[in-house]
């Protein structure tokens, strides 16, 4: 399917086999992979290394540079901060690491969070890097996600840039009148601006809804593009979660 959807910063244009996969196949593959990773025992540390190798292979096939992927993993920082605190706050047997007394269960918990969160985020970044947002919505629709949730996500994507542009115009208007936020005493002006932005957005939403109703909208959006996948594409997409499942089973048995 041609990449004619709404572009986003995580997407990297390409024509790889991963890019060409139907979106619902990729969504199912990522979901299955993450589910398997979460089910893997934390003691099987070697298994997480193999999971990372699988993702690296997918990135290579999709022609996603390592630097591009690593920069997008910055979103994981809150998980890292939480994990780093666990050895100090989780009660249990104590051990010494670099001269500091830490909790053994906390260390295992930190490793568990870091390893699984990193792999999950990396898989999601790979999905976003090879799939347009519009295609993601079509894939969710194809996977029978509740239509209302798909519509809400669609409007968030379509009008996110509209609201952002409205904020930019309001900021320019404030600066053209000599306003520049320099401290707490200017928070009132910023709060008023946010209130005005909310009212404008709400009114815009009402106008859009009235326009949709006048054109026959009755609670469901028409399906313009029918996304399908054959057995070969499903088998290709299932390679990642299938290999991950084998690793997970070995992790539980070895």
C-alpha cells in the first residue's frame, strides 16, 4: 500500500519487505512478540539477548539505521529512572554492588523492567518506523478494535497538528504585542491563553461534528481502503513472534 497517510516523526520512508507488510500483520506480530517477551522468566538473561538480536535483524531488513532506532528509545527514560530506584526501595536479601548495599529482589526487578521495557519500546519504535499513522489506524480497524476507539484515535491524529498550529499562532500574537513569559507573574496570561485554546478547540470540534452529521455521519466512518493480507504475508509477519516463542519456551525449560 502506498504511503499516502499522515506523516509522523517516527516514520522512516522506505520500500523494504517490512514496510510493505499490511499494517494489521505488523500490529499482530508486535503484540505477539511483546506478549512473549513479558512471559519470559527474568532469570533467562540469555533469552533477552536473543530477543534483541531478532529485533536487530528486523531493523536490518527494514533498513532502519541503529542511530535512528537508539534516538527514539529515549522515550524509555522514565522506565529507566523507576528501575534504578528498585534496588534501593525493594525489601529483601541484601548484597553489595560497587560498595553500595542493594536489594537482591530489587536488582532482579530492575533487570526485569529494563529488559522487557526496552524490548517492548524497541519493537514499538520499529513498528512506527515502518508504518504510517493512517496505516496503523487501518490495521486496528482490520483487527476489529472497537470502532469508537479507532475514530477517537483518528481524530486525535488528524487534529493534533491543527491544535498545535493554533497554539503557535497564539504564541506569535502574544509576542507581537510585546509579551514574553519570564516568571510566575506571567502564568496568568498563559493560563488564559490555554483556556482560550480549549474553547476554540471545543468550538471547532462542534463545527466538525455538525459538518459530519450534515454529510450523513451516523456513528461509523466509511471504509475507504480495504487492507487485506494473504497467507504468505501472515507467515512472514509471524516469523518474529514464532521465533520469540521458541526462545521463551527454552527459557522456561533450560
